[in-house]
C-alpha cells in the first residue's frame, strides 16, 4: 500500500486501463510538443503567424499546438516545424 497520491490515482484510474494509459501518454507528448514550440518561438523570435507561414498552416493551429489543444498529430507537426527551421526532433526511449 502506498501513501503517494499520484500513485494512488494511477492505480485507481490508469493501471488496468490501456485506453486511459494511451490518453495519458498522448497528453504527455502534447505537453512536450507544446514546450518545444514555445522554446523554438523564443529562440528564433517567431510569432504564431511567422511559424504558421513556415509550415503552410493557420496561426490558430500553432496556438492549439502550443496550448496542448491540437486534435491532430502534434508530433508530426513538431517534425514539420523542425524541418522548416533546419532542426531535428530527437526521440529516445529511457527507463521509467
């Protein structure tokens, strides 16, 4: 038995529910994408409109990505942004 609130919540709502685990992982990925987009905008002093022009999309899409509200494949969009800026997305597996 654990006293850790996060562990208790995980055990109760996620542990035996693959669908919820996948939703949680998507939220984590979307959060990381959001952080990377914010970082790259600051690094290159880009507005949402500037970034949208680079990948031929709408500034509202960039806003959705940055706020974690994007309904599509956020990792793919981050890859498009990286490619447009001559950058690469690093993806790796690490111990949990």
